[in-house]
């Protein structure tokens, strides 16, 4: 995926500072939870991993200016999953920050494990390639001597991301869910209370939430009971056909490739898992 023309470094620093403030001042934010209203609708998206083309398709579908009561929930902007091309996922980080600034009360970007990897140096290897090194190399192609300044600006933005979003009627969206042995750490209050910056490092609840790989139905049910919800929508797991429902309580969306899928759901009613599945659409068909 080719990189776009780099923006002025000073502009990028201001852009990320403004987007960080927009995250913190989101009118729907309570602690680290975005509580969506009981009106309008929401477009729920899976991992993007630097796919700016799919991001632009999502923005077109969302049509936020034409639908002022619509919300767009995004996740996992960082780190291209294509090992044979340079990682220019920083372009998507900047595009998403622009969108957050334009629609601060409608665009909500939730915390993902690759955000934490970037923030805390938790490297991830994909087919032997370090995602942190590849991301840094892509940045240097665009920003040369300003790379460190730009990367720090991204970090300020990533530190302000909320952990999850929910509806008034029992749907909860987070990047993943904790493995079973950590579920008892969680409650609705954990999300709605404030957290210090170091609460998102290793061994924190945020780490347990975003890095979990448990897909057992009993774990999803227990987690939902702990947080007072009925249906869980996540990303995190690669999905060949855009989405999968690994259990009666859990849907996984993936937006990173040609089979990207999203779900446009109403916010004024309770939805069963089958209702969410019926509203899933593909970006590229």
C-alpha cells in the first residue's frame, strides 16, 4: 500500500494533540467507556491495520455529515499485516485523527493491542517481521529526521483511546475479551472509572482485555455478565470471510483486507446476535 505525501510535521503534532483532546472530551465518554445514546445508529468496524482504502469506504458508508445521529466505532489502526510491502499504517493514524477532529462526538476509536504494542514496546512478530521496526521504517520514509517527534505525537493520541463502547440495550464492543482466568478483574465500573496512564501497561486490565485470545462461549457469557451486557462485538482475531460468530454471544469483525465486513446497527432497541449478523455488510462487494 503506497504511502501518501507526508504532512508537515508541525501540523501532525498539532493534529494528534487535538485528536487526543477530542478523545478525552468525547461527550459520550464515561471513564474509558463510550456510552452510545438510545437513538440513531452505529457502524461497528473490525481491525483496519493500516488499510486506508477500507477506512475510506467505511467513512463513505457512515456518511457522518448526512447522518448526524450516526456513530462510527473504529479499532486497530496500526501495523500493516502485509509482510511483502512497507508499513505505511501511520497514514491511517493521521486520517483517523482528522476524522475524529471533524466529528468528535460521532467518531470513537477504541484501544487495541497493537496500540499498546506501540506505546510500551511490546513487539509483535508477523512471519518473522517485527511490527514495531516495520512501523518505524515506514515513518522514517515519510518523516526522516522528524520521525521521533511524530512517533511521540502518535503516542499522546493512543494513550487517550477509550477501552470500549456500548449501547443502552446490551451490546458491548471492545477489541477482544480477557482470557477466562482474568474475567473476574472486570466489571462495568472498571470501564467507567478513570485510569492513570500506567494502568494500560503490561499486567493491567487494559492489557488483559485487548490481548486475550479466549473464544470459549462460557468465557464470553461470564465476561458479559460481569459487564452487564448481552452481545459482544470484537476484532483482534483474523477472519477470512470478514466476520464470524464463535459463540451465541460473540461476533468478530475484520476490516483489514478484501473481505472486510462491518455492521450498521440501530441504537434504539435490544439486538440479539442474529440481529447484528443480519446487519453485517461487506466493504468491497
